[in-house]
C-alpha cells in the first residue's frame, strides 16, 4: 500500500496511510503515516467503536494539514488492550499467521512473483 | 513504544518453517511528497484500500469473485463512494485472526466515518468513487501497473487527497 501512496504522491495527490505495521510502511518510504498499534486488519480504528474510528481519521486529516516534509510518522496514543501479550503471540506456532490453505496459496503466488522478477531482469 | 516489528518477525517465522528466501519488503530512502495544495475544506478526498472484500447486491448476494493477493492481471477496482458498508463483506485471510475480526467494515475501510466527516465539513468533497487494489508480492507490479492505474482514476475523479488503508 505504501508503494501506491508513493505513486500517488509523485503524481500530485497528497496521501495519508493508516497503518498497523509501522516498520513495513517506514521501510517502504511512506509519505505520511498514521500508526495505530492495533492488530493487522484494524488500521482505521477499533471495530464497533465509531468514536475511536473518527479520532483515527481526524488524526490523518490533521497530519495532512501539518506535514511540511515527507516521511512523518504519527504514533496514535490508543492501545488495543492493557494486556500486550497479543503482540508476542502473532506469527508463532501457537497462532500461525495464515490457515494452511491460505499459506499454500501465498507460497504459490510468491513463486510466481519470483519467476516474474527473474523474467523482468533478463 | 512497544509494537510488532513485522519485517523481522516475518523473516524469523518463515525461516523457522524452512524457507530460506523470505519476503523482500520494499526499502526506499527517497520519499515523494505532494504538500496539501488547498485548504482541506476545499479538498476532494478519496478512500483507497488493499483490503480483500466483495460487494453485495441489495439482497446480500455477492457481485464479484473474491480476490486475495494480486496476480499479474491489472487489479484495480472501483465502486461508488456512497456504497453502504452493509453491502460489503470482508474476505480477508491475512489479518490477525486471533485478535480482531473483519465484521465492522469501518474499522478497515471507513466509508461510513468518511461520510460523517464530510457532513461535518471536515473536508470539501468525497470523490465519486473509492478505489481498491490488491496487495501484490511483485513490487514492480504495484509500482508500474496497479499504482499508476489508481493514480489515473484519482486524477480523473479530481482527487486532491487519498486516505489509504492497507490490510
């Protein structure tokens, strides 16, 4: 998604990306990032909490008005839960990232992308 | 602040499973930047997402096939910005399924919240359409094909600002 943000910015559209994966967006060179430390899947606020969702969006609009240089990251102060063990459990044997079927599809698509990359390089 | 380092975690996770090549995350030092060109109260705003979902007809039947991760086909789609959240169904397989769920569309694709903010006057107008593309393992595909198509459609729609929600 950060790569799409970069194409949009280069083409004259201002962007804000609402992320739950701070390091991935930062590494990709995201122009303006609103980081919400929630689980993957809820980048625009807590499910069934419209007020929290509005606060997240408003923070994005504020960043648009205030950003005077690229690469600014705003860390929102909201926490997913008092208990932070969920962060340690993500992508472990106990809580595998994808279902077996989804993992197989992922590997097939990765292989396809690698083959394409090889072809592009030739 | 404590947060998940996904890049390290992904490498570690897949190496442990025996894959020696893990996913290459994009890494860029230069960052393109377009400052906001007009007051927000005059700006036209679009919502863009990589979330996997399908649109439903008025009776709740799917209007399209689910897509998960991008292929080599052009994968950009559009729907009217006034599409109701109740007629969108998530097909995501790559959220943290132990912690959150994708039942509330506005938690990852805040179309209802956007209309509320518009009504409050938080920005000038909402784009005619919102835009979707799928995450793709090919960075070249995203940068050279899908990304430019999203840009083309945004320009056609006179969009000044895009709010992006990755899933």
